[in-house]
C-alpha cells in the first residue's frame, strides 16, 4: 500500500504518514549510537565511532561531536555530509545573532531555527529530508543547562537523557531506569558509558570506538566545551569497569 505514497516527501498516505520522512529516520537507526545526559552541573555527550576499515585514516578531530558556538555543542547520528550542511547553517545563525544583539543566542532559539530548515525539506517537492538526528547540549542565562533532540522531520524536544542512532530504544529504556534528577557530571559520564557499552553492536568498548564531550561552567562563569582525550577516555573506561585489556597492558 505504501508504494503509491512513498515516492515524494510531500504526499500524505491515507493513514496520515509521510513515508519519506520515516525512511530518513530509519537511516539514522543504522548510524553509530549517541547519548546525551543532562546533569545539574553540565551536559554530557557520548558517541560511538563506526570504524568501517582498519585501513581508514582516523580523524584527528572529533567525528561525531561538533562545537556550534562557545555555549552550544552537538552530537550527530546519520549521514555526515547532511550534518555538515546543517552544522554550518547553525554556526552562521549563532554568529549573526551574536553580531546583531551582542550576546549569545539562546539554545532553544538556535535549535528551533535549525529545525525550521529541516522542516522545509519535508514540505516542498523535489527535496529530500536531511538524514540526520542531533543531540544539542548548551547553556544560556534563561534556562541554564539544556539538552535537545531533533530528527529529520524538524521536530525537536527537550530531554533529561536521550539516545539516537542504532539501538536507541534499548538505550532509552536503560536511561529511563537509571537516570536520577540530581545526577552530577561524573555520574552522568559513567551512566552514558555503561549504557553505550550494553547497547553497542561491538563486543568490546575501547577509547578508539568512543567520543566523549562535556558542556559545563568554568569557575570564572564562562561556558566551556571540552572533548575528552583518548588517554583519559581509556582510563575512564577501566574505572567504570567496561574495559579489561587496559588492565592487562598495565
């Protein structure tokens, strides 16, 4: 039945579904997992790197984490080329706002403006939806620390803990069980790593397969975005108890 209605993004099926948008969401289900957790003193983002070949030159910069502005960062699941276009759009919008109003752009306003762009690609003929989901982490003076999730339809919502990418349903149910409201950043990192280690397709979790970033306030009051180095990530995995090989090497 769907075959007649899935050729264009602009055609609703009789059940009220947009099949092309649903297919874009399916594409994200095959991407590497990503988890975001809102803590009382920051936001933690963790992403799974999908290494397709041993011969592939690993990226010196992060593969899934992107800084949009000094106070906002995001983690990506889906088609990276699509993500790059949207991230550049978000960066330009954030700088335009700062230039016009001499203050950082509120996090939700930035997410909403990007989702407006995504929504446009579901409503006009000849366009395909962006095959990418984001988790946005940020801080502003209005609402403090915030975590938002957006999908290819242009919908976005605020979360305390969220998962996108492969096995996101399993990760989401684990987060629902283990998340506590007054969680701090260190506990949030441990929870995110634990959930990812149980929901990832690969058997062993190593620092090469993982990226971790935090958004938090420095003692001076400025917002800091910090990516965890592979060395400290390796130590963290041993501390949490999800990796044994590091213990053998020592």
